[in-house]
C-alpha cells in the first residue's frame, strides 16, 4: 500500500494565519517549513486512490501530488472517495473542493453522517455521492484491494454541534485500520485521539505503520501562547509527552513504523532543532513533512 501525507498540521495549518507565536513567526521568515492541514491519501494498486479526511487545503494538496492529478480524460480522476475520521471542519471542509465529481464514496460513522446532512444535501446537488457507514459490521473493501475497519477512539462532538444534538458516548471520532490484501501490510490512521486505551494498544501491535495524533507536545503549550487552559484551546487531544502521553505508549511498539501527524502550530515538534524533536527521534518516532510518501 502506498501512502502520501498530503498535510501534517492541525486546524489552521502552519503558520496559522492569525498567530504570531515564535514558531509561526519562524515559518513566515522561511526558517521552518510550512505545513497544510492534516490529510492523507492511499492506494493499493496505484490507480484507485482514497483520501483519509478532506482538509480545507485539499486543492493545494492535490495540485502538489502528481499521482492524484486528473487524466487520461479531461475530467477523469484517480480519486474514488474519502474516509472521514470525524466531522471537524479541518477534516470535512475539503469535501466542497470535490463537488461535481460523480461517483465518489464517503465513509463516516453514523453521528458524523448525521451532522453533515446539510453539507451532504448541498454536495448531492452537484453530483450524486454514496455515503456509507464506516462502522458497519465486518468493515469494508476499497477498490484497489484494501480492507478497512473503523474503530471508535473518541466521543467528543465538534464545537459547532448543539449540545442537544451531541449524543453522549457516540462514536464521534474514529481511527482506521487499513490492510493491503496483496501484501498483508497494515496501516493504522489515528489523527485524533483523546485518550489511550487497551484497544488502541492492540491496534498498534497489529500494525506495520501507525500515523498518530501529535497535536500537542505538552498540554500547557497552547495556553502559554494563546492564553486560557491549553488543552481546551485544541480540544481533547492526548499530549505527546508525560508518563501517560502517546510517546510513552508508542514505546511499547518499537517494531512498528510510528509517525506523528496533525501538529498544532504551537507544538515544538515542528522545529527539527528542538529538544522535543530530539526526544521523539530518540524513540525512533518520526515527524515527516507534507508530501512524504512511503509504502506499508
């Protein structure tokens, strides 16, 4: 299975348009590479491509990735559909860029499909899409020979969802396990994780590559820059550092390729020269740039 990291930053991208923190300032000065909002693409056969989330930066990301360019016909596209992990604007906003493309298939958990009903109705006026339940029993098979199962990893509804509609305990956030039938390679894609669990441990243990939520390095970092209560500024994301952080959890799976994605603009992992990046590298966990491509 071939994977491309189309974007690796959290919502707002890097540098964030309205942030003058030291990291964003360094990116504007050309000292750090910019990053677009988190999104990935994968294929099992090199012809049929599937998006993992659809960021608001999707047009730029598709234009920068030759494998996803249109052809051979004037309106042909190798894109077959999208797998949504949640209903956040940073992950679903890019669907509007795909409007008018007939025959796409979008997988999402039931509460995500429900809250996106107005968007779905608007997109269907341009071209008819198929919207499927990602949590259907037994998983599903994608064109190109990929078998997918979705796994709930969070129950936090997006902030725009009214409290009366944000069903408590519903699977608002999922991770995807993708297996290549031809090679047996397994990818775990989990860009939003609020808390570690034994189920997530099991998924990591059975994967060849883990793409994991790296939003914050320390839960206090966003509060120090923007004011307020750090974690609340970015939503419920498990920090990288600390005894209960994701880096400690990933240390239990040294035989897997492990990559942090979806980094907030205040995260020191964005700076290759930072002590935070050195700590992560010492555990052989990677931070890759936009456009990075690899085989699982």
